C-alpha cells in the first residue's frame, strides 16, 4: 500500500487517535500512522480551523492545505454537543466542491456512548453526502470504525492513483554543478512544458520525458534559477537554491543530486541529502564534470566513491552515476538509474521472504538482554507501504530494541533484500 496523506481538518483534540509518531517528518503537523496493513501520513491542519473563526479564514486554511500538492482523504471532525451550525453547512459545501470526486469522512466527536452517539449525530445527516460517524477521542468509541473507514478510502485512493502514476524526477544541487546541462542533454533545449502544477510552487516547471522504461516528469529547478539569479545577488541565490531544492524534493519521487567532480562536498550538499532521506525519496548521486578529473584510471571512480560515501553517509544506499553533461556522456545513465531507483522504491517484498530475512538476522544476532533479564521478541514483520518501502515489526516491547539493534536489522534487510536507491523505514510496534 502506498503511503498516503490524510488531511485532518477541524481536529485537534483527536490527534492522539491516529498519530502515534508525531514529528516524523520535518514539521509538527505531520504524523506517521498505522492501522491494520495500512500506513499513512496524517496531516493536522493545525486544529486552528474552528467554527469560531470567520468563514474566510476557515476556507483559507483549507485551501492552503489542499493546494500544497497533497493527495488524501479529508477528515472533518465536529463536536456533537454543539449541534449542526451554519459554519458546518458552509464547510460541507466547500468540501463537496473541492472533493466531489473523493471520499470525505465526517467524524462527530465527543459521542462517548455508542448508543447515544447514533442520536447525537442525527443532525449531521442533513449535510448530505457525508455519513457522520459518532466517535469519542476520549473513550475510543468508534475510533476503530473510523480507522477502518479511512483505510477503505485509502484503498480506493491507491487504485485511483496507481493508474496514472508518473514518477517525478528532480535534478537538484548547488549552482553551477551542471543541472541545466544535464537537463538539456536529456531533453534538449526545446522542452515541452506540461504545466506548472496548480497551486504548488511556481519556481519549477515540469517537462514530460519518455525514458527507456516509460514516462517520467522532470522537475526543472535549474532553468528557473537562472532567471531568479538575474534578480538576486550571489549569496541570496545560494540560499534560494537550497529552498528551491527542498520544494523540488517534496514533489519528487526520485532525486538526482548533482555534485561536481572537482569540488568538495559542502554543507549545502549535505543539507539536501539529509532532506532527501527525511522525506523518503529515491536518490541517485550524479558526479558531473567527470571530464575535469585529470589522469583518470580505473581506480579513480573507486577512490571517488569512497570519498562520496564517507561525506554523504546518509545516502550510502544511493547509486552513483559519473557524467559529463557538456558532451552528453553517460547522461542517459541518469534516467536508467532513476528508473531503477523508482522500481526499488515501489517494490514489495512478500511477507514470507521478509520473515525469512528477519528470522535469519535474529538467529545471527539476538536483541540485547536488559539488566532485568528481559529481551525483545519479534513476532512477525510485514511491509506496510511502498514509496518508500516501510516495514512494521510487531514486537513484545519496542523499548527492548535499542537504536543499534534497529540499525543492524535495517542493514540486514538491505543486505538480503536490496532496495538500492531508496530509503527504507522500519517501524517497531508493540503487540500483546
Ligand atoms: P547549473 O547551475 O547547475 O544548472 O549548471 P549549468 O548546467 O548551468 O553549468 C554550469 C557550468 O558548468 C556551465 O559553464 C557548463 O558549461 C559547465 N558544465 C556543465 N556540465 C559540465 C561537464 O560535464 N563538464 C565540464 N567541464 N563543464 C560542465
């Protein structure tokens, strides 16, 4: 199941129902969540959307959340006691207008008693298209049903999205490393502009591209930088370019991080690398201007790779492509590698294979015993999501698995099952 984003609107106090690891991504409004075989991202719109706010503000908040390029299921929540208000009707109209093709969940909170709840939500039936679900964040009533409903919606969303899934590749890196040259070598100067994705960033224009394995969307950050550079000074351009890279990364499936062969890896490269990993994007490192390395021999790439691996340890799983963009040399390898990375990022391991790998890793090295003599046990493991591949370990007590052991397990998983070019996630969950 693909990792999905759920829009969580109007809901602050309920956050604990579904968010179990807040702050996994870079800001506090996101949380990774898990239910059954599904893993999804919960986006809390801040809980600042309350009916006490003016209508315009409400709409504005929702508009912001929906236009930053998220796909998901809107989840509206209301307190039962307040009854149906005029603002609810307006919000419902707004949701209907913007999500006519989508499934919208209306959770009515503070319905502690299941029986009474049915009565308490009756008002909300008048909103039409959304069936109100009585829940109680406090007692947990109805929250299981809510999550089941969310997951059934995710399944639809999954099918819907996969049909026309076109992976996006961005070419990012510091100024002058050769991003435009790579892009030009790939698609020529004369790019077909598809369209700027509505409502998202306007500083990157996408280009359609057919690679050996199918269609890709290339996110061009380079060309636009040139225009921005005219208007700004050197250092501002550098800072701007990192922010632009961050935005491009967010919209990408695979990121080609370009570095220059003769230049050192800088703090800026590291920041970009870190962001790629954090956002769970596929990545390949392109060492460009390979022609500038003097007296190359067969060992050059080996030495170079050691250096890159050392300095960009966070991307040690990323393949490296050596290219000379100005002559077009090896540039097509960028697309071939990106395509392989995308496949890995979307790969599913069967539960049987996965458990075999895990059992072998366990047999080779058990989790450490605590001072009190307790030891972690893994009951079973399943792949809950792709893009990036996410594995859930059901264990007796997640606290009995220290970071070193978690890293060991990740290393073993990579050793036996691969996944080059993509970050992988291991989640540890208690099951009693
Ligand atoms: P960008 O700012 O990352 O988009 O970089 P550009 O593509 O504009 O390239 C910056 C400069 O590096 C230009 O003068 C290019 O001609 C030069 N350049 C790009 N790729 C190569 C290469 O593979 N080898 C050499 N020697 N120069 C290159």
